[in-house]
C-alpha cells in the first residue's frame, strides 16, 4: 500500500525527474539520494517514491520534483523466488534464446518452432532425470537387491515386492516432480493484470515487451509441456514393459502416448493459434484437453504396470531407459545445429553487425541444453553414488548411471575446462592491446598528472582494460557453446554401448583410469556450480552489493516474456513497463514535464516504455540514461528488438531530448550512438551525435585539496551525485520547459 502522507495535486508546468534504478536493488532513498522518502503509488514489489516534503533538499536540480520507481522486488523479491531462478536457470536461458533471433532471419516461424521444440526437450529431460532416479536406480535396481536395502529403512518398505508394484508406486515421484514445475509455472503475477496499455504504432518489437498479455500463450505452452512431461513418463514405463510383454492394451497405450507427443510437437511448431494474445475458449480448450488426455493416459499406464501379470526381465538397468536418454541428447544436438544453420543462413545485426552477432540464439540455447543435461546427469550420478557400495555388490547390483549420462558429464567437464583455458589464452593475448588502448584513454584524460600519481594511473588503466574485456565474451561464449554441443553429440556413442574410458584409451591413448577420474571430477564440478548458484541466489537476496553482480543474469532473463518455455520464471516487464507508461502518462496529463532517468537495466525499461507512449505524451518527455547496456549489450544480444532503427525511434519519439552518460571503466554500460572519446574522429552526424556524453572516470587521480584520497573509480555505479549528471538534468529540463501544454 502507498504511504498515506498527503501529496497534493501536481503543480502544472513543473518538471518531474523520474529515476529508475538498475540491477543493484537499491532502495528508494538511495536512488533519490534523500534519507526520508514516502510512497506515492504502487506496492511493496514495485512502487513510486518521493522525498518527504518539509525536509531540506527535498527537490532536485533547479527545483525539479524528484520521484523514483523501485522495481527490484519484481524479479526476485523473496528468497523462494530467487532460489527458483537458480533451479529454473536452463528454462530461463532457453526462453531468453527465443528473443535473440536476428533481425532478418530467413524464417521467423522456423526459428520459433526450433526454439520451442528444444524447450520441449528440456522438459522431457527434466522428467527423464527423475525417472532415472526413482524408477531405474531405486525401484528397478535397489529395491530388488537385499544388499542395497540393508540399513535403508526408507527403501526397504517396498523391498521384495513385485517389480510392477515398485515401478507403479515410485512413478508417483516423477508425477510429483511434474506437478511441482506445473505449479511453479502456473504462478503468474496476478497483480500484473491491471497494467495493460493500448496497442501503439511503433513498428519495433521492443515496444511489445510488457504490452501484450502473455498469460494466454504461457497457459497454452504450459498445457503442452505438462502433456509432454506425462507422455515422457508413460513412454518410459511402456518401453520397460514392452521389453518382456506385448498385448493389445500395450499397443493402445503406446499409440496414445505417441499421439500425445506428436500433438505436442505439432502444436508448438505448426499451429499458429498458440501465439494468440487474446483468450480463446476454443483454442485454450484444445490445449487443456491434450493435457487432460496425457494425464489420463499416464494413470492408465501406471495401473497397467501394477496389475500386469506378465514376468519382468531380471537384473541390469531399466529396459530402454538408457536408449531414450541417449536419443534425447542426440535430438537436442541436431536441433541446436539446425538452429545455428538457420540463423547463419541470413545474418542480422543492422549497422553494427559482427561476424558472430547472429549466433546469440543457438549459443544460449546450447548453454541452456548443456546445463540441463549436466544438472540431470549430476542428479542421477549423485544418487547412484549414494546407493553404490564399493561398485558391484555381492548379489550383482550395478548402480552405475546410464552411459549417456557418463558421456554427458565427461563432455561437460571437457567443455568447461577447455573454455576456461581458451578464456585464459584470450585474456593473455588481448591484454597488450587492451592495455595499450587503456593507456591512450587515460593519457588523454589526465595529461597533466603529476609523477607521484603513477600508481593511481596504473589502477585506472587496469579498470579500463578490464571493462574492455566485455567485447571478448561474445567469441568465448561461441567457443563454449560449440564445445558443449560436441559434448552432447558424444551421447551417440552411448547408444553404441561404448564407454568413455575405452574410447579414450583406444583412439587417444589416454588411460581408462584417467578418464574415470575426469568423469568423477566433472561430477563434482557440476555439484560445485549448483552449490555456487544456490549460494549466489541466497546472497543476491540478502546482500545488495553481491546482487549487483549476479542480478544481471536474473534481471536480464526475467525481463523477456515466457514465449518459449512456460516453466521459466515469470516476466516482471509485464508489470514494470506498463506501470511506468501509465505513471508517465498520468504525470504528463496533469501538466507536468517528465524527465526519465534510467540507470543500467532501468534504461531498458524506460526505452520499452517510451515506445509504448503516444506522441501527445512523448512531446513532454525527455530521457537521461547512464550506465546503459542498450547499445553495448542489447543491440548485440537482441538485434531484432534493440537494433539501431529501434534506438533511433526512441530518440525521435522524445524529440531527441536524450542524453546518455557513459564511462570507459564500465564493463556493462556504454555509448548508444557515438563514443566521443578524445582524439577519435566521429563520423556520426545529426541528432544521434548529440546523445552520448562520455564521463571521465575517476574525476581525478590525485586527492582534492579538501580530501586525503583520490576520487574513486566508479565503473558501473550510478552517477546521480556527479556534477555531469546535474548538467545533463539542467540541459534536458531547459528543453522541456518551453514545450506547449498537452491537448487531447
């Protein structure tokens, strides 16, 4: 609830400076740089705040009214949501990949279809990992072996029971796992429903973020994924049963399961009604019926497994399970390669294209699939290790995980190690060039630095050189994704029943013991990554300083609507962007001019909001961005949504009342159109050339007369307290004041 402090009617003709923070999760008092604030609109998750009247310095530069929009609790407001982001990370990255399509792909529908099929395989892999633990390792192997049950009361209650009964009872575990992600994916931001804006005339798709109601699409995708999840469970049980028993009931159940899976593929690839943004009872009913049928088929399969009197094979692994997992890994590899071929066939990127600009989607999709495979393999491997008692037991129990998972862990470990080695090599090879460029920048900024400031100059040079390493992350991510895809492809060797140690020893000459050691090390590396993500999620919630680093990933991933994977974390832009547009419209209609000031990711929210506003509103709006990733990161990662034409339209909509402040020491933010570095000839002309202003960072390398230490290196930190920020505010407010009042 908003604070009850009276605000009074807005003063007609005044200027409101509306500040939007970045991923730091700063409080409203920090954003406004005022100790006493109160809420004027919104709620605890996302709200608008102003300095309390009556206190000194309650206004901004030249008397403008200060206001802050705090949205930090929308993407990760609670510890539960933050931790859910950790475990749903592969789903989130898969969803982000859909929005990375190039500006001019040869087939947009084909691109979306490949992304959505890959997303479907991630859900199937999630179910297969639970099947591997509950049905293969525990129900099939352990519960039928007295030596495995010895001393384990939590397992012995089903020990010695018929195999069908054990499988049927333990099948409830993957059913519960499906229900868990179903429940997580069905938790939309119910309070977001009040924040819808009318369709705008912008031709650029960034305006669609937070404008359209994504719940109908998410609901249909959720039904498809739930149906595919239950069909995966049914298929695993039926494949195991078919190894020893065939009947007309089996044929019917197998046919029904195949029809469900085929229907899921058709719905996400061919049927265009899935993308309808308006609720449609007929269309939605088809998707719900598919989900219901899949649930019913799974129930019938479990009942059949339990009551079937036919004998089961003895020993070994769950029949067919290893082959299903391996074929799924191979299918993911083929789909990723097809996606890469599709985007390379006709590259996008606009005026600032790069040779690998178009590969963002397949790279992120490969990373997503690689993480999902690694997490699944680690789950199965850890449980197998828990059940293992010195390898093969006296009564023949073998707890070794399927070969596909061994190959997956081996490939993931090699990909990570190789990528780290390549990153170290690239760091070493580019260090001289980055240091040379940094030295030139620092020399131009501080030409009269005294000799005793040499150490400080070196620190500044190091900060600039580190910030310039961001440009090297693009090729490094491509290298890692290529290695991860190659690791997925090795799962084909699992189908041939080839062990990693045997292959390495026969064709490479690496001892089998070394390969087994690497597989074990890879398992612990994956466990360490998972632990690091959990710790990072906890500290991101509890420690604002730590959140500045890990929050970039969360806020980037949850900014985009769920158009590929319905179990990804909810999109906070569906509330934040329309809420900003609604507040800006209200202020302008009250006779105010609005200066939008966005730091870091806050500038992206404001850019999307500006594209949603009608001309009668943007005529009274100015834009101030600082530490903005729009030009440096978003135009590279999302060329179809934040390309040069979209950025130019933002400038045109606000009448080029736009100033962007950036620093060379910032590894995230940068210039939008032109760098304006000293000594560099700029070729850009016209209004875009006036947008960017470079800030010298630090302000000096020697202490001020009133201080004992030199000014700090700010990097990506906000700059509201700097004089350059105040100058930009004065410039933009001066351009706003002569504007005519708004008329409907």
